[in-house]
C-alpha cells in the first residue's frame, strides 16, 4: 500500500535497524515505510540474519515504489559475477529501483575471517567491473586491484543502468565517491561542519573528474530519536550506538569530527569498556549504558535529533539545508518514525525535491 501523498524521495530509512530478532521484521517495515511516503530504504549487511541478497529481494518483492539500496555490502565477500548477477536481478525485479552500495568494512573483521582488507583502489576497480558487466561487456584477463579473473561476462545483450553508491568516511573514500559512484552515504553522528566538508569533498571530486556534481547524491545518515520512544531504547540508539562506533573505529570518528582524542583515550581506558566483550549497543544493559553515558561528552551526542516530532522534522530539513541531497532517518523503524513524517510534510518546501527519483542514487 502506497501513500496518497507525494513520495518523499529525499528521505529514507534503514531496514532492520539495530539488532533485529528476525529478518521477517523487514516485510512490515518496508510496507510501513512505503505507506508513510519514504522514498527509499537502505539495507546494511551483517554476518548473521541480514544477508544482503536475501533481504534486498524481500524489500523488492513487498514494495512497488520504494527505492532500495545496499548501504552497504562488501565487494570482497562474493565473486564479481555473483554481485553483478544479484544487482541485475534486483534491478529488473524492482523496475530500476535498486542501487548497489559498497563499503570498506572493518579490517579487524576481515583479518579474523581470512578475507583481504579493502582499499580505495579495489573499490574503484570493482565499480568499473560492475559497470562493464552490466553493459554486456566481456572482460578478458582482468588483473587489477580488485583481483584477477580470466573471463567475466553476464550477457552480451545487457545494457543495464544500475546506480552505484559508496559508504564513505575519510577524504580518499569521499573523493572516490565523487569521481566514480552515483551516490555517497555518510556516517552517523557527523557534526554540521563535518557534513558540509564531506559534501564539498564529494562534489569537488565529481567536478574534477568531469562529472556533474549535482548528479552525485550525498546522503546524511542522521540519528532521529523521538521522545515517544521508551527511554531505555533511546539510550541504546544514542549512547549505545555511538559507543559501538567508538569501539570499532573511534580514531577515525574523532579525527573526522575534529573531536578531542583525549576523550577517546579515557573512554577506551575505562575498565568496563576495556573489558566488555561485544558491541555495546547490542549487549550492554541499561545500567551499563548509563555508565557509558558518563564517558561521552554532550557535544559528541549532539549531531542527531531528539525530542518532539516537530523538533525532529525541523532538524531533518536542516540537514538538507546544510547541503545533503537526502537524509536517512537512522536508528529507528518506520513505525518509530511515523510521527516525524506529517510534521516534515508540513514544513517541506514546495517543489524543492520534485526532481528526485526514488532510487537513492539515480540522477
């Protein structure tokens, strides 16, 4: 069931946010999101119950207007023929609503699994391979950063226009997004200055590559935590989520936002944090997260929106005013976000986003 009101193609949500108990939750989330008028959903892969090809197919099968992006999967976990075939299957299943989104992943995880770590050069090479395969080309004797393959081809008759997205963090990845991808997904808890700097880096790289910077859509990933959500859940989605990012790649978060590294050092040195096994947002109790909250400055939790539906709606629109082309309302399901959407519609500038397509990387 789709919304009778205009589709909000500048807004998206993440499917299966947090640590869902069942992938079946995605079915209702997609139906709810489409009914509310969200333009798209982003699906992030996890090595548990969020295998990306499966959940992408689910999202495509139960919707008719919703854009769908992998936000993100890693190119080193599948043969390029598998990824290219998955993408063309999704592209045709959804009549062009699908975008393939890639990300760098975490070196520690890949090292543990015996997978090669991902470089910027590999992702650029892989993006080129995908575009060539989708265009029917036979790739013979490829030997590049992404790997070596004697022969690659899907179908010589294919002429598929499938957008590519990149989840980017550091300046090299952002620049890669601008010169070789159609959309860029930023990280959660980015300050206003960081958001503007990242958008600028992407757009300038696109221009330097001879591309139209307006056709590379940059998405803010913006934690949207309304005051109608129970307090213990809010704690997981704010303190727990940021703390988990700091566990995984705290140095990069701090460097990107120009935060004080001494605060990160104190966070890591805390006996509870240092001895904790697992992700804090998934495994820590409410009492434990209340302790973690004492280690995080308010400044670090501020790049998100909290409070009433009106407050959240205004903050979301401000992300667009700061330069983002779209906003992923992160950390909550469409059901949790439902109060924000009518409040946002009430202040949405007439005609400003009419040119956008539901596919979150389509120009």
